[in-house]
C-alpha cells in the first residue's frame, strides 16, 4: 500500500548531522525516514531537494485574541500566520476579552478555534478568584494555568504569598504547570513618563516576582514555568534554582536580539511587556538558552491594531506580533552558525512538547505526528505588510533573514505551500490539544 505523502530528498538532521533523507507520512503520522532510493511508494510526492525537513515549531506563548477582540486577531488570521511562519502548534493565552476564567469562555474559544484553525491549537486558562472554581471541565482542555501578578485577570485579586501558594497548589493538584508573567509591579500605578514605565517594569520587579514564586514553590512543590525571561539577573536565578523539570523558562526573539537603545525613545512599535532590555541581557539570555537554563523559545505573539501601535511610547499598546518571524530568525542563527541544530530543535520543537505534555509532537521520527515544515536557506527581508496576522507592525521590520518557509504540513496534510494555502479553515490540526 502506498503511503499518503512522501517528502522526497530533503535535508534532515539525524544522528548529529544534516543528511539527505525522505520522510514518509501516512494517516497523519510519520511512517519513516528513508535514504534516497529506499522510499516506499506514495500517493503524492513533494520534491524537497536542497530544502530542510524539520518538525514544525510548537509556540507555547501566543495571543490569538478573537472573541471580543477580533479586530486585533482571530483564530483564522492567527493560525494562518502560524502556518506561514513555520509554526504547526500554538498554545493560546487566557488574557482575552473575556478572559478564560470559566468553562463557558473556554468552550467559546474552543468552538471558534475548531471552526477557524489552520494549525493545532492548545489553551492555557487563567485562575478565578476562588481557585476552587477551576473545575475538571476546564482542566481537561488546558495545558497549563497562567497568572499575571502585575495585571490579574480576575478582579479583586492581589498576588501576595497566600494567593501564589493557592495557585501553585491548584496547578499541582491537576498536574499541570503554573505559568507566570514575572512582573509583580503594582497594577494601579500608571506611568507618567517613559522612564517611569521602564522603572515600574524593570528587572527588579522581574527578580522579585521570581523570588516570590520560587520561594512558594519550595514549600508547595508543583511545576513552575517562567514566561518570557527578559533579564540577565532572572536567567541567573533560574539557573541557581533549577531542579530537573520543576522549574522551566522561556525566552522570546525580541528579548534575544533587540535592545531598548536601538529604537528612538518615543517609538511605540517595540513597546512590549516585559520591555526590551540591554545588549548585556540579550547576551546572557542566549547563553542561558544554549546551556538549557532557559528551555524554550516562544514568540509571545501579541497582536494589536496599527492605530494602537502607531502612538507615542506611553500611549502605544504593549505587544508585538511574532508568529511569522520567530522560526526564520532562529533558523538564521542556525544557518549562520551561532545556534546549533540541537539547540534549535530543543528550544522550538521537542522542548515545548516535553514541558506541556505533547508526547506525540516536536520530533521528526517514526510514529510522531506529521507536523512538519520544509524550509529553504534563502534570503528574505521581514516585512510586516506581508504578514497573514492582522498585526503588521513589527520591530523586526527590514531585518534580513536567510530562511524561508516553503511548505507547512499539519497532521499529514499540506496546509501552506509556496505562499498559498491549500486547505480551508477548520480542517487541519487538533483543537483543543490535550496532554498525551
Ligand atoms: O506586551 C505584552 N502584551 N505583554 C503581555 O504580557 C501581554 C501582551 C498582550 O496580551 O498584549
Ligand atoms: Zn506575559
Ligand atoms: Zn504574552
């Protein structure tokens, strides 16, 4: 019996080196990896000569908005951006309008994502004021619980020691990680100057947040995942406190490659939380990623409208799109020799699969889900105007990359090929993703 699809004669990383191989796909799974000439027959063949065949990225930090904020992004535009950017799985954040604090809102998101998806979509939940209101009906459909100490999703909540312990206990009870946006600044203080913004959301606040959560974790146990680590000091703290998988962390391309000083002070485009830091922080973060102190790379794709971004710094919305820039930027590091293949594959594919319990994803090997990208080593300039995301303003505008996503395959089906979408919405991928 012929297999469904053969990716013929691409470049595959296996046993420590890049070699020519073909990848066979059948019933949505990787059937095997073959030397050229030894492949099984296939109903469809895609010539991948000179191109790299890689697992698609699992982006564990994405804001797809939708619901009452569809003008910023919706599940169709956001997951098209993912597919075009080489991301085959996204995990959607709960700070939506309305926020995910109850079963009905989560079900609304699931329904919207199922109908409009172009890739796999998993979810994180927020945590209601009464942590006991997190029911199994919510838990079975999420991959983690996210908290925002500087901007709590539930009204009347303050992230003191008692609350932090309750959150950790809840996550531990349900055997999922507690994700934290590491900023414990006072949400009631509105900055009156740019300096004040950077001081409120400074590394002191990131360190203090980490101290409080790690201190509580030492008592309660459970798993803690630190979102978008942005400071050298917090990377060092994670290194000191790491104990196998109970403390994990992520970093974004904008914190690895951009600094506050490379933009004019008044420019709202690079405004993001946590803010851009110094070149010293960038260097230490890259070092931490390479040494596995920080486990994974995420985009923190946070779309806003052009009107919201085209403002002076203080008035601009925080957040930048990242689904269409993360894989090309990280692969450029690989192609130019600054990041190894092992580091890339761990940070963008197998690492997030391990942390969030997606055991059938993130690896290009027999038996895994056929979530695959085909990439050519070719020059491309990042242009926000070409994004599928509704958010077209990026601080990476004009950056030269040397990686181009040619084809994206989700669950064995070709979704995106040479700049075109081959399937309609709501057909490929699984929603919601559950721990496997
Ligand atoms: O800059 C940010 N934007 N940081 C966050 O934590 C949230 C995000 C958003 O949702 O826009
Ligand atoms: Zn955040
Ligand atoms: Zn975020």
